[in-house]
């Protein structure tokens, strides 16, 4: 907030009020707070914490499963490639 106030010039009081209002809206509704388990203050205040945490856990599980699938596919591809390339070695390359 102090970066906004210090770096911008406000010629009228309502301009400063508008900037502060925007920051407070961001801080309470968009910014995740580590002390609140990475929830927004609005989520906690309005009782959405459990719902948001459940949704985040589902997204995390789906993401991890997708990464595992990608990893398995990559390992299979690399193993296939290694087998194919080792079969095509000429005698002078095998030393």
C-alpha cells in the first residue's frame, strides 16, 4: 500500500480514497494469507474456508495425478527410445 501512496501523486482526496479502497478490496478478497492457510480474509469471514479448502485439495490431487501420468508416459517413451536406439547400434558404436 505504501508503494501506491508514495509512488503516485494524488491531487484530490477522493483519488487517494479510491486507491486505498482498491487496495483494501484486493487485500481482503484476492490476496491469499499464509496465516489463514492461504485463504483470503473474505473466505474466512464469510464461512467459505472449508469449501475453498476442499476445492483446493481436489485440484491438488488432480494436478498430482496428471503429473504422475505425464511422468509415466515420459518414462515409457524414454525406455522405448533407449531400446530402439540400442538395437540399431553398429558394432563400432557399441564400444
